[in-house]
């Protein structure tokens, strides 16, 4: 069976390049020897989703109250300011140079599943996977450290 030699479409008249099966404009079969059922449509095979590495910055940190030793979850925006314990009402300065705060765990939300993640500071700068959805994350160091 000869292939389409190229030229005007017999249906709409638009000029089509050689070796086509259907007209690009009107989708008419260009080779008269072909029948509608003789052209096989390939089976659709979806590609695997490509995992994207998303960068996140810690939202806040977990700090122990110096008076009652209860663990507090404090946003990073309060670093360097005075904060108050919600358990004993003691106020203290959230000093980033304090060794207790320097070693504290940090938290952030996973952008893939919106679950809150808690991780040790040793993972800042490391590529990790979310424990809930296995989404790939790169934990960036905070800008104001």
C-alpha cells in the first residue's frame, strides 16, 4: 500500500506533507486504500508521575519552658522576642543563641500532603521524604539564623 505522497487534502483542499494518515485540518483519511478500522490506535500507557523535590523552610521550633519544663511550639517570627509559656505564664526571651534553643526540634508543613512535620535540626540542609506521603523535601536553613 503506497503512503500519502503529499499535496492537497481531497476533503478540505489544505496542503498536507507526505506520509500522513489523516489530514491535519479535517481529519479525513488521506490514503484511499485505508479503511477507518484498519488504522490501529495505540494503547494509552500513562507515564509515572515525576517526583518533584520541594524546598521548605522550618516554620517554627519546639522549646522547653525554662520554668516548668513543658514543651512549647513557637513560630520563628518570635525569635529574639519575649514570649510567655501557656502552661505556667512565665515569660522569657526566645534567644536564638541559647544552646537549648539551638538544639531544639523544628517544624514545618509538608507541601504535598499538608501534614505537620517535626524534625531535628540536623536535617536542615538535607533531602528527606515526608513520613506521611513520601513526598520529597529539601529542608532549607532559615534566612534569619
